[in-house]
């Protein structure tokens, strides 16, 4: 997640919320850690509906591959045609293909069906070092590469596709990725998992202008574990699933990478096999019902925006009293317009609430929005020039909340409204603490406003809103929790943009 910048366009692009129907075309791993077994787990973990067409049967476990059987290519054709004649396929992940005949069959099918998203993980060598693609098939695989939207080789595979030695450092890996992307005309994900060091970067590379920039790097710490069996399969199938939802490779990678990192961190919990065990695809489900778990997840997202908010000139100058009155007036005017819409959204939360206690809580919150708008905002704005029109950020934020309220999901709506409680309370607490530390000067032009941040009733309401959102997440499905997180993140970004809007307006 990134903070909103001054160049952002409002409203934010809508995100399609569906169950992506994802077909994995890959080999089977009877130990369950890689291949179609890992793909189906990854697809399900990201809210997709997984399907599989088996290209090869392997005899393998966590210690290695002892045998590979490639069924007749006619049967693969029958699998592909049977599935695609009945099911609309949103995304395809391609893994182990085995030989040239299989590759050519998949290529023919892709040309006929033309799925919207195709992710190709060029499986050539297993983690154990066992070869999974016949050398005679390498030319056929290279011919297949341009039909993919995203290629996800590890560094040995990247080198093999280019006919070069394996990259020994990150700059060399990026250079190889650029050349492969240039040759194939698509996007290449360069992965740093095979490099030494404490960091494990990934990079999306596209030299054809399909990304916002040719190279988008996403960093992250390396996870020290021997249990990484199926990491490449899991990453590529997760990316295919999320991309069908977001339509943005960078957004997809930024969503999938933290999940994969946690799956590696929790891999040891599974205790599967004596060699390189599988990753923990469903690590998030085991913790989802624990009280406070979802709130803790949301706090990680909120902390990023809080840091951005505290760095804004508006917040700095508001705290010091140096903020121009025109900017403060614009902020209050927009806040009044926002609270009018926010009150309607809170009323909707009350209507969806499952208990009388929750209904009353959100109803009180709705009424308090109108009271604040009337008492504080209009008193300040009375006699001062201020706009009565919603600015672009205000309109986009309220539209986002209205869309969340129209979703019919109580949990999604609560996650969307929560940042206005949580971030506002955190920012206010810090501003008020700084004000008190400075001796609460009476000549501060915004002294009355800063004192309102010490309101314990609002702090208690914030704690209640967090608890209700966390409880709603515990009762929700995995797909709904994903939608809740997405709604929360969007609202957090709008909170940052809202505080920044007065400076951009002036």
C-alpha cells in the first residue's frame, strides 16, 4: 500500500470484487506442496475458484522427485476443452509442462480461448535440483513465453531461458529480466529468492510501457526456513488470482508478497516431511477468529498512512499554529460536507447491525456527526468565506463509503468507516499531546479545535468501533475479510489525502 500523492486522480479506480475462476495447467505433486496442489491452495487462499488440468504425474515428496509420467497429450486436450467449454475462465496459471508436445497443445488452446490473464511459471528445475522439463522442449517453451501476460522464472530458469549463466547479484538479475521482457513483449517478475543476503526483493519488468515504469521493485526481508517447497508455484497462482481481481500487476504483487512472506514464516508449523517442506498457504485462516487478530492486521495498514499523515505540512502547521486560516477553513468546510455523508453511512451500519447494542452505537455515531457539523464547524465557518462544494477528495471518499454501504456486507461497511475513527483519533491524540507539551498557549489560533481531541468519549467510541470491526471479521468468510481489508486500506488512503487536500487547494 502506498500513500496518496498530490498527483493522485480521484476517484480511485474501482476494484472488481469477484470469485476469479482460475485454471491451473500444471503437474501433480502427491505430497501436496507444489504443482496443482499448491496452486489450488493458493487460489483458494486469495478468494478464487480453482480448477486444474494435469500435464504430468510426478512421484515426489519433500526430499525430491523419483519419477515423472506424462499422460497422452490427447487427454490433456480433452481436459482443457471440456473445462473451457463449460466454465468462463478469468485467469490461467501455467506450471510444469514436461515436453514439447504438451507445450504445443497448451499453446494451441491458449490461442483459441485467449484468457484475460495468463501467468506462466516456466518450471524447468525443482527446488531439489531435479529436472522437470526435457532439454528437447526448451525451444518450444521459449515460443510459448510471448503468449503469457506475466512470466515468473526463478533465477536459474531465467538464465536457462536466455541461454546464459545464472545471475550472481540483483543488478545482473534485473538486466536479464529486462532482456527477457524485451524479447517476449510482456511482463517478467524477477525474483531474488536465490540470491544471498538479508533482503529478498522482487521486481516487475516491462519495457513496452504497460507498467507505470519499466522496473517496479518490491522489497522485503528474507525468511530463513528450509520449508520452501512450492514457493514458485504458489506465488504465480496467487498472482493470477489477484490480478483477475485488480487488473494491476503492481497492486497484485503488493498484495501477494506479504501473504507469501507469512506463508514462509509459518511453514515450520506444518511439520510436513523430512526435506524441504511446503509453505503454509492458509496461515491467515488459523488466526482469523482470534480476538484482536484482524484489528492487528488492519493496524499494520493504518500505521503506514499515519506516518504519511504526520509528515504532511497541513498537520505540522496545524499543530504549530502556523497554518493559514484559509487552509483551515477549507478543511473544516470539507469536513462538514464529509460528515453529512458519513452520518448517512453510519446510519446504514446501524440498519445492518445484528444486535440492538450495535444498532444503538452506530445510530449515536450518526447523530454525533450531525451535531459536530452543526456546532463546531458552522460556528467557525460562520462569517468566513468557505466553499460549499465538495472537493475531489471529499467526493471520492464519500462515494467510496457509499459504495461500501451498498455492498450489503456489514463487515465491509465497518472496515470502510473505521479509519475515520481510528486515524482521526490517533492524529488528534498526537496533536493534542504536542499542544499540551507546548504549554497549551492561549494565543494558538486553533486552541479550541486542538482541545477537542482530548475527548475521552470519542476515544472510547473508537475502541468500540475497532472491536466491532474485529468481531465482524471473525464471523466473516475469507473472501469477505479480504474485501474488508481492501475497504479499510482505501479509506486510510483517503484519510491521508483528506488532510493533504487543503494545501493542494490553496
